[in-house]
C-alpha cells in the first residue's frame, strides 16, 4: 500500500554509523564527495573507496540495498564510460575504427570515471540509509544556523519548518491522492489506458481537488500553529538538542587522516 | 468560582468581500473557572467563530473578551492568551506539525521558549494525561483518528493552559474515537481542573456537562443544565440539532400521550424509564 511508504530509505538498525550525530554524517559525506573529486589518480581514489567500503560495512546495512540503489544509475554509469572511452586519446591505441579509437588511456579514464560515480552514489545512499529524514532536517537546520549572523535569521528557521511540515504531510497527501483516485475511478474515470496525452489529461481531475484541499489544509494548519503560540523562529527553543559524542570525533579523525593521505598521494604521484 | 472568560457584548463581522457578514451581534457569555461547558449548535450558528474569538485568533469587531481579565484584543498579550486558552480543531490531521508524536507535542512549549529539559517533562506529562505516552515515538499517520486527536489535545496541554476550547473535536471520528476523546476531556476537567468549552452538534456529548448552551444564528437560545435542555426536545429540533435515537423515542412516546420525561440519554436509562412508565399506566 501507498500508505506504508517509507520516505527516504532509512534502514533501521543500531550500528556505529546509525548512532553518529546527523551533522557528523552530513559533514563527512560532503568531505568524502569533495575528496572523490580531489583524487587525481587510482591510488588516491582507492583510498577514498576503502574508506567508503569500511563505513558501509560498519553501517550494517545489507549490501543488497546498495546494489538496488546502483541499479537505477547503471545506465548513467554505462553512458559515462562510453563517452570517456572515446574522449581521451592518450596511451597506446587498442582498437580503432572510423575516426574513433580506444586507447589504454581512455580505457583507464572510463573505469576511473565509473568508479567515481559509483562511490558518489554509495556514499550518499549510506547517509539516507542510516539517518531518518527528521534527523536530516535537524542537521540541516543546525548546520545552516551560522547563516543567521549574515541577516538570514528567519530564513534558516523557515526552511527547517517547511521541511518538517513537508515530511509530516507527505503520507497524508499520498493517502488523499489515493482517495481522490478511487473516487474518480468509481465515477468511471480511466486513469490507466490511452495515449500519453490522454493519461496526462486524466490526471487533471485528480490534481485539482488535491491542490484545493492542500490549500485548505495549509490554512487550517496555519491557524492551529498560531493557536500553539507559533510566532516564527523568534525565541523558539528545541526539545531535542543535537550533541556530538566521542564516536563523532573518532569518525571525524578517521576521515581527516584519509583525506590528508589523499592530498599527499596526489602530490607524490 | 470566578469567571475565566468573560465575553462582553461582542459583535463580530467577516469582512472578506464587499458585503459585511455579521456572525455574532451583542453577544455575551461568561465561563466559570474549572467548569465543563458544552455549546450545542447547528452549522452556521456561529459556534466555531466564537471558539476562534475566545483565544484571540479572530479579533472582535466591537465589544470585548476578557481572559483572566486580559483583553484578547491586547496585542502585547497575544501569545499569553493563546497559551491560557488552547484551541483544538475538528480535523486532527491539519493540526499536527511534526512527523514524530513527541516532537509534535513539543511544538507549543518550544514556541514558548522553555528550556529543553522542561519541554521534555511537559511533553511526557501531556502524553500521559491523554493516555498516549507509549506512542511517543510513533508517527501520526499510523495512528487512528481518535489517537491523532488525543495527540492534538496533548499538544495543547503541554502548554499548561487554564482552559481548552474544542471546536467539534469528534466530528471526523468514528464512534470509538469519539468515546476516547469525550472521556479524555472529562478526565482533564475533573483530574487536572482544566476549564473545558466543548463545541459540538452531538447532544450525547453534553450529558456530563455542568452547563449546556444552545446557539442558533449567532444567539444563545438556551442556557441551562443538561437535564433541563434535554427535556426541551422541541427547541433542540427547532434549531436543527440531531437528537439521539433514545431521546427521539422518548419524545415520540411523550407526544403520543405517555407520561414520560425526555431528560435521559443512555439506552439503559431510557429502557428503565419506558418500563416504569408502562408499569405506572398499568397500575
């Protein structure tokens, strides 16, 4: 059922990675992504790859789930490999036809690029597997909070509030969409067959009631929030406080060491 | 007992289009501290508007509403008035803000800027008082309508209000959810001493109230005890209220010439009443 949808792809478990502060995970993901691109040779990249692999094993999320994620981006990886295969012309020519040729350099380049994309996907997936959307929202709010010093005080709070409300209403709206679809089907609406244009047209009687009811919901929610003394971010306190633990510092240390090694390897090789 | 809310000769008009729509005119009402008041009325009787006026969500066009002596038009005390008079709405889905129960309940105290550990205590206490403590880590969309509405009530209780106004809190619920809400409200009134103003169009919910007010087109047409109101079925029907089946039966028996009163609601009491009446006639 649509109702049981879990958004994001949080995989409940109790691992070292799960228990890290969401801010730590987010910052480390950014660092790892940067260093995937900073790595200029296979040795440096495999260092980053080892770090990612190590954290994946630590997360205790079944590898099957990562493969499932990769399947979706497989066409992009293949496409990138093909482009790179003919683009770089260094090294010995292996195969050559028409004006195109595959060289050792281009072959190396193709696999190198594919590895980069793979690592990107795996690292980002790990964050969503091990962190709930709510924690991610809290982390974004906290990480962006320095922005309030440059006059964006309310913007950070508003963004976080919007994300919280969006997460809260996704299942409600999915349920509502299902109800409207059923109501329209009961009146003989044909949603599944016909040409693409017909099917898009058939969506209009679903989207319009959905839009109208969302506006009504928004209005009622605004009143309810006002009744609960909501007054923007001014003077607002949070019940849940994020706190760094010793594990977070260990994780930071490990990633810093690996990143430093990557820089060193880049310079030496 | 003193009055927690004093409504003094208020007038309220909607001004969203060219024409002015007067909902309430020269309307007065006092709510006693610690009381359980039910306001009965059909759609369009002005009862929902009254609810939104009581905590200052809407501002009166004329007259004055005092909450503990503070006017709801007083901009300076706007937040404090909303804290003292909590408002619960009809649709539980449209009142919940966060996707985790305890975080939603924390929303009110968070806005009031309480310290994190104080909020924690307020949230736990509020959840316990509505019997939803074991669901604190759950997500609202997996709960039933009655449970969601109890969370909405907990969200108000967490702000430690003196009075809760509930605007048709059971209208969208099934009978089970309705019973849950009514017993929660009664408990809050008796055990926590919170003043309750319950706005509804279900007569049954007024049985245990201290006072029942019947409203029709912006006016109070009756204001008395539940027993008194329920014996006046003709009036209730005139203002378009749904009368419970048992009361309806008693009413018809009465108008058919049986010597019977219509001031009970429960099936058992009604059965006893009919039995007694038949018995009496036989003698």
